[in-house]
């Protein structure tokens, strides 16, 4: 039964390669096969969820038991993110009819397959493969808009991502040379004895910086503003909302399972603080909504890195809450930005033309700056109570920076809100005012509804996140579930 | 589930908000909402036992989220502030109904948004006042901040700019409180009030200092405490008339409420007194007292320079907040009572003053003090209201402001703080001078030609103003009425309670009985009236049927000067206005601007790979070494 889960990776992968061929014979089939695959994926995962089994499981691929064979590790966290991938893939599906869309659709399927793989993989090698696959898909998608600015941005992203991959591979190679295995569970067993030294730390830092390119880690995130400002908003939403979180998830897993060195946490903390400072400050002067959102996303990811740096997994709950919250908010905001491109000053009078869009913008902004009782507040609350409990002064600096950054964030987000609600300049005609409508507005409304639902049911949502966080922290459970080496 | 009295009140308030949201565009919406505020006030009076006897009434609403208990309850402190909130909401909303509302719509205002924002403000304030632990306090605090933003921003244009400035300040305050909250939580492991009280006893001095700064600063921003006062005057002044009456009356007092709850009740004034500023003779409490005194003096003298009546009043609102804090920080029986009584008194006269000014704007279309004058013959009742209001504001008998300021002065003298006393008196001097400017430039002197046919304000606006005037006088005559509530409040927050009578207070170091004071005052007025009326009939002439300096007056000759008012005084003290705080604010903004530019430059650079490789090299080198 649970083995069907493999299909959530395999089917999109298959679809991605078959779609261009199908397109030649029948456009109708090609058009519907993508969404159908994703709906099936959602259903499969939801089905497992509904069965109520909270115990993690490990699926060995091809009948070889780990650590020799490769395996998928499925716990609540992996399921949650795999579900998010399939669902967001569906939501951000490029529903267009032209010939060009075939390429875009197959790339999207490829991205979904790779992202699902990232969420579910149980060994480093597969993680690397899926990571590369996801990168390739994003290069294609980012340059698909065809403008020369998009090509330049993509090229920059390509180079950065490529070097990042090499670094990651270097880190993985170091680990393999030391331990002789790449299975995460096996590594978790061996790590306290073999990787608790400079070599292990070097390996972690290489992987961190390599994967950090996707997780918008400072200072390897310089591709972010350009790509988000030039690629299609749907892709930006997917990248900012989900892919960055998946990269974050990998780092979180590695940190919890393998690398317990305090230095690792310290680097994360410092880079996180720098990310918050640079992102939020840069966003303050941004003259374009999408660029502003990109910078704010860098800042938010920085906050998550700060949370991740908390010792002994104390920050796991905060990371999860912040990540899922940011996923919803940024996807929604990027959807609103789809029709609100260009200079922010151009948006004057938009609230009159699109009251729902403006209201959603205010709602998302309020939650992002953490106004109670919206979910963003609870996410931030879990973070700051953990930070304040640390005795290390660096954590308190992190706390102070985080609070100050929130003030700046509120200031720039509400400057936009104020512009939206201003009266349009007198000589402007109605149709000149950008208004959001159609699919993007519906999508944003969907995210807004999700946000409000989470605010209302904050107690059960908080409890289930807590359960997931506890399960993620349980290393012994991870090892015994995968049971590397069979009846060892 | 049985609803407690508090549940009823909150439910009532929620329904008011809902009504404003759904039928806010209808014609009778204003009246409907006003009646509902009346209903809330009635629900509050059902809880009057809190104000007279103390105790608490809990709400049956409580949550547990992520291991935190959230609960809400009312005690004497909440009840007292809720009374002022609902009273000013009722009267401001009443004021806004009918004539003002029609005029507002005609000028393109969105009346639905206005009523909704007012109802939202009241609702969130009640939630804040009902907070039963620090987490619900913070939730209420943020809700009130954002609701206030909505009310301040809705007029658009200048108002939105002021509101943006406000929200940046308010966020900074909110985040300071949030940080303080996290520190308290790490020290006590809980945010329930009892747990915090026990934890404070064990907390280290450095940490307590940090907490006092974070909470004092955070809550102080809402009060407009120096140096965080710049946002307040423009934000309140630019709100549509009745809104500024409401905000001026109560909004910034929410900061005082939170200070009373956290700094006085939870931390204890004694603990704060023990915090010494290193290398000086003063402690945290003196620091607060001096901040309060500076908050009295500087904004009051800034008010004197304003040429817009609304801005003048709003600047005074900041200054008067200083008296309240000063009284509470002195923390003896007289000071505490004086500070709290001033909260009540200030709400009454400030609302009346804003309403009177709004009535003038309604009739003349301007609040520019250089474009008005002589309106006393056209709007005599509004003049009366403004006169009563400014007597209250200046703290002169027979109005209520006198009593509260007297109590604060008395406590400063009793506690041997002559310098603070002197400073407070200088503040009062500035108040008297500037309120004279207000009444002179609007109502006295020469009536302008364009105001020849101005009529008295309509009754829908007049009645709330008269009610407020009556309250100002009655509580000035019989301060015992509010003092009875204040005694319960003082007991609740753990401050000493004065001996009060209907006419004032009794104490060994000096008693006050307003009934006697006012009796003597009115006897004096009586003698004056006898002399005036025994002198025979006077003849009334038109203002232009007159002469001055040997010349006949005509409409084009101005014989009342309002421009450059107090030129002589400004010649003396003008050099003291440096705008230092404005300079400070601007320099912080430009610093952020500069840093922001730098950060954008960082991201705009093309050689991203260079960052990556150098970072990788750096961290790996760091790891290996």
C-alpha cells in the first residue's frame, strides 16, 4: 500500500519525459495528464495521512535493504512536505495552451518529481541527485519567460548553483571517504564516532553552503532578487515558497541526524543573522514589489536559520512553524504580485479596483509581521521564547536583530499597503491601474483562506506541528525504522 | 455554558463591530452604533461592583495554544479604564451622528470605514483591558495598535503619512514588549501573572533593568513618552474629528494601563526603586519621573507654537500624559490617586476640546488659528465648552483638571521632590499660555467677514459636548465620585490609597475640598455680577460700528492679531526649540536608508560566485583551524 508512495516521484518523472511526445499526438491528453498525475499524488499522500499511521516507515527501493540499497524515509514531516510539493505543483501549474507550454509543463513535472524526492529520500546520494534534477528544472523554467533579463538572471543562478553543487558533492565525498556509507540512518549511527571532528564539520559546511544556494542562505543568495523579479511569478512563488524550504529541510535533517557540533550551529546562527539584516534592509528600499518580496524572503529564511541554530533541536518546532507559515504567505504574496509588477508607486488606487487583492495583501502582511492572533505570531512566539532561554549572548543578539528586522519589515510592507489604498493620481484612467484578477487572485484567496483557517484552528495545528517536531528529533526512531544492516 | 458579565460585555462589543461592518453604510448606522455603545456602557455598569469593591470577574473564554494558557478577566483597573473608553466612545460616536456624518460623506469620506474603525478600536481596547496574563496582554496590545492604525490612516493623504509613522513606532514598541515577554518567559517558565510576580523576586538586577527598559519603552511609545513622542500629535490631529476626540481621550492611556499592570503591579515600584543607574545618584524610578516631567514640558511648549487647533490639542495630549505617569511613579497615596484621576479628567476635557474644535471646523471649514477669530458671538455654546475644556486642561479651579494636578503637585512636595515640582509647574505655565492662544484665536477678537453668517453647531454635536462639560464641572466639584473608583484601582495594583471625601481628599499634610473652593469662587463671581448688573444697561454695537486709536474700523482693518502670537515670548525662548528629536528621527531614518542602499549594492553585484567561493573557503578554513 505504502509502496504506492514511490509513484509520487516516478509518475511525474515519467510524465515529464513523455509529455513532449504526447503533445504531438493529442494536445488534450497532454494537457490533462500533468494535473491528473499531481492529483493522484495528492490523493496517495492524503490517503496515507488519513490512515492515521503516525509511525515513520522506510521503503527500500529495488529490494536491496539499506545501507546497500537506497531507501525512502517517510515520516510525518516528509509526508507533509511531499504533500505540499504535489499540491503547490498543482496550484502553480502553468495552464496555458500554446506549444511553448509543453516544455514548461514537462519541466514543472520534473521539478515536482525532484522536489518530492528531496522530501522523501533517505540517503545523501539520492538527495544530491534530486537536488540536481530540481536545479535543472528550475533553470529551464526561470529562463522560459524569454526576456533577456531572465536569461542573464538564469545564467547567474546557473553558475552559482553549479558551484554550489560541486561544493555539496565535495562534502558528500568527504563523508563517504570517512564512513563508507551515504545512508542517513547509517550515518546517524556512525556520526558520533566518526564525524565528530574537523572533517565532519568541513563536510557539513560544504554541504551547507552548497545547498544554501537554494535555501537562500547568506551570502550565496545573490541570485534571488534577480530570478524572482524576472521569472514568472508562479515559478517565483514555487521557489520562494517551497523549494527553499526543501533545501532547508535537508539541512535540518543533516543537522539533527549527523552533525551535532556546536560550531555548526554557530555558523548557521551568524549566517542567519546576516541574512536577516541584509534581506530586510535591502527590502526597505526596494522600488518594485517582486524584488521587495524576494528580499523579504531572504530575511525570513535567515530567521529560519537562526531558529535552526538552536542547540539540541530546540528550534525544530519554530523552524517548522516558520517554514510552513512562510510557504503560505509568500506563495500568496507572489500570486498577488503577478498583476502588480513594476514600480510600487504605480499601484496607487489599486485597492479601489481590486479590493479583495488589497485586503489579502494586508492580511498576509499582518501575519508576516506577526500580528496576533494570526499564525505568524505563534510561529514567532515559539522562536523568541526559545531564543530568550539561551544563555549564549549570540542568541540574544539574534533575538534583538530579529525583533528590529520585524519593525523594518512592518514599515516597508505597510508603505505598500498605504500606496494601495491611496487615491489614484487624477489623470490616471481606470484601466491603467493594475488590478489583480482571474487565476492569480483565486490562488491568492485560497492561500488567504488557508491562513485564516489556520488562525482559527491554531490549537490543533500547533499540537500536530509539535508532534511532527518531536518525531523529527527522535534519532533513535529514525535509525530503528530504517534498520541499516538488517538484523544487526 | 453560563455567560459571565464580562462575556456579555465582550459579546456586546463584538456585536457592535459586526453591526458597524454589515450596516455601516446605512443612514441610521451611526445612531445604531451609538446606541450599542450605550448598551456596552450599561453592561459595564452591571460590573460596577469591580469599581467600588474590587475583586475580579473572569471571562469563560480561555484557550490553550502551544502550551500557553490564555485567559481574560476584569478587575478594578480594567473597569476604570473601560469606563473611560466606553464613555468617550459613546460621546464621540454620538457627536459623529447626523450633521457631521452627512458633511463627512459629502466631502468624500468613507463613513462605513469610520464607524467600523471606531467599533474595532473599542472592541480591541476592551480585549486589552481584560487581559489575564502577559500573553493575552501582548495580543490585546498588538490588536489595539493595528486598530488605531486603521482609524488614523482612514482619512488618507497627510493622515496616512502620520499613521505610517505611528505604525513604525508602534511596531518598535510592540517588538520591545515581545522581547521583554520572551525574557520574562525564560525567567519564569510561564506568562501567568502569579508566576511572573514570584519570578521577579529572583530575577537578577541586570535582567530587571533590561525588562524595565523594554516594557517601559514599549508601553511608553504608545503614551508618547519622550523621546518616542513625535508620532502622536500629527496622527491624532489628522484623524477625522470625532475619531481624534476618541483617540485623544483614551488611546494613549492604554500605554499607561499596561505600565500600571506590568511595571507597578507585577514588578512592583519598590523593585524598580532598587535599580540604580551606575555612577549616578539616581535610580530607574527617578529616571521614569524625569522622563515624565520632560514629557510634560517639551510637548507643551511645542503645542504653543502650533497654528492648527487640532495639532495644538494633540501636543497637549502628550504633555498631559506626563502628569499621569509622574503621579504614578511618585507612587504615594496622593500621587497615585492624582495620576489616575488625571486619566479620567483628561479624557473628559480633551474629548470636549476636540469636539469643540471639530464643531468650529464643521461650521467654518478650517482649524487654522490664523484664519479664525471672534466666533464667540456666533457660536457662544461652543465657546463655553471650549472655555470649560481649557480651564480643565490648564488645571485651574473650578474644573476637574485642577484636582488631579493639585494631587500630583501635593505628592511631589510631600515626598520632597522640589525640582520635579518646579518642572511640573513650568509645564502648567506653558499649558496656560497655549490654551489662551487657542481660545483667543478662535473665539475672541474680530469676527472675520467670511464668518459673518456662521451659526452655532447643530444639536447632534452640541449635546455630547454639553454632557462632557457637565462632567468636567461636576467631577471638579465632587472629585469624590471618581476617587472612589480610583481607590479600588490603587488597591488592585498595590499602591497606597488616600483618604477621600466627596469634595476631595483629607490628609495631614494638606486637604482639599473642592465644594468649599468652588463655593468661594462662585461667591466671588456673584459679587462681580452684582457690580456688573448694578452699573446699568450696556449698549451692544456691531464690531465695525466702533473705533480704535482714533480711527473708525472697517472690515479690511485687522485689529486682532493672531499671526506670530506670543512674539515677545518667542523672542526669549525661541532659541530653545531645536527640533533635536526630529533630527534624531531623521538621522535614524537616513542611517537605515544608507544601510539599505549598501545591502542592495551587495545583492546587485554580479560576481556572486566570488561570494560563494570565498565564504566556502573562509568557513572551511575556520573549521579546520
